[in-house]
C-alpha cells in the first residue's frame, strides 16, 4: 500500500483504488487543488485508477479549484470518482460539484454517504487485476 500526506490530505493506494481523505476544515483553493492532483498521481504510481474522495471534513472549495479539478489535469488518470459526504454542507458541496463541475461527463462520479458502498461501486472501474 502506498501512502502520502500533505497539508491538505492523506492518500492511500490499495486494492486498485486511490483514497483521498481531506484533513479537518481544509480549504481547497487553486494551490491545494494542484497539490492534491499531483499527490494523487504520485500515490497511484501514475496509473489510471478509480478514486474515493472523503470530503466530509472540507470547509470550503473555491471556484478556481473546482475549475482546476474539471480540467484535463484534474481528471487525468481517473477512471471514476466516489465522493463521500455526510453533513448537509458537504453533501450540498458534493452535489454542486457533480452538477456543475462534472456536467461534461468525462469521468463517472457519484455521491455517497457510506464508504463501503462507495468502494463497491468503484471496484468495477479498476482497470488492472487486483490480487486478493
């Protein structure tokens, strides 16, 4: 299992899925978005993989960071994204992100409140065989 940590998130790559867990009360601005995309690619060894994004602790996401996540750099090497949100605020941000940012349908994305269900959904988007 690969694991990396920055000021913004902890990421792991295990069982063919990269997991991004945002740190408590993180504000995702453009610099954070760039760092997170770089971290995701490094953590997954630059492989095309599905991503589990635990956004339950995100405090704010700026328009510039949403735009960056929606550009080629943001979706490059992603096969699918499961966004996990639990509070009313993070679910609202998640729905907004899905409707506005991913409206072009470049990468399948779905909002979940249950991590286990999110992982099950992501498993069908793994491109490589994973050893059990």
